[in-house]
């Protein structure tokens, strides 16, 4: 994408899953001169209450894994502030910013074990814009591993792009690794589209690629491939399964 369109607008996630992707982007920058100087970066989410300097803030994560390792320009980096005084205003400003830069060309997302995208937790509208999200208890438990296993340290709220925001991106890539994601992957693709499974909203988009390792594809491979009649499914060398919706 960056080679074809150096000014691309990239929506980027955090978490364990995308770390190898950031390592590969850094490698491409160092070894093959991939240029990030014109790209625009928008973060999927940020914890409310954590300053930029907190080692678990998503600002800190992005600096650590990508921005300080490549030639990204600070003026092209947009991450909502988790310590903004007026969170509602910060959310509205973020949506404005996405519009001003011409919309997102490529949005990369992970998926929670409960099917969340960003911090759009089960129950949230499939069209919601950037909003103040309340973290599901399951998400806080899942993320406790980043806070020395202490769930009480995991923030209760975050600013998150909404499913509506994500669905406006021109292209979406969802990545999932590990057996613990296999149930959510199965449900998002096979069961009805529902607010109980936020990731199922991606089926309303016409350009989504899902990259799974073998473990995350487990349930899908056995049960589901024949049911996704309108979609192309193919195996490639890097991942167990790529589903193009
Ligand atoms: P993970 O998080 O990559 O750390 O599993 C994904 C998510 O919660 O969206």
C-alpha cells in the first residue's frame, strides 16, 4: 500500500497480535527503504486515564514498535489523548481529523476473545463513531497480562474508533492468532451479524481480508469454509487461512 501510495492513511492497532507486523514494517524500512515520511497514521484506540508516558498507553506502544523505528513524521501521527479534559470533544475531534485527512485507506484491526474490534465491546451499535468505550470485564481480564496480571490496574474506559468509523475505511485487514481467538473468528463469520459479536459488522464491508494462523482458523476450517459461499477462501504460505470477504 505504501509503495503504491506514499501518502496513504493508515489506521493501526495495538496489542500482541500486530507486533510481528510492526517488526516486518521496521525491517522493510531498514533493509528495503520503505518510506513512511508521507504516510498518515491514526490509532484505533487509546486508554482513558493513561498519559502518553505510561508504558501501557497506546501512544507509548506505537512509539516503541513503529514510530521511533521508521521515518514517520510526528505531524502525521494522530492518537486520541487518553487524558483529554473533555473526552466527548476529543472523540468528535478525532472523527473530524479522519474526515480532514480524506478517510482511512487501510485499517488494520485485531479481535478480542469476545469479538470486540478496537474497544467496541459486545452490545455497541454496529455503526457507532469514535466514542468513549467501557471495557468489557473479559477484555480487562485479557489485558491484565500487560499490567502485571493485575486486572484492577487495567483502565475501565478507552477512546475507540467505532465500528462505523472502521467500516468507512476503504480496506480492512483483521489479524488473529491463537486458539483463544478461534471461537470469535467462527462466530463473526458464521453466526448472524449482531451487536453481540462486534466483529461481525465487518461482513457489511466489501473489502476485508482476514489473516489467521492455524490455531485461530481451527474451527473455521473444519466447519465453515463451505458455508461462506460468496467469499473466496484460499491458503497462502504465511497464514493458515486468508478469508477475503
Ligand atoms: P491482542 O488484542 O492482539 O493483544 O490479542 C487484540 C484485541 O483485543 O483487539
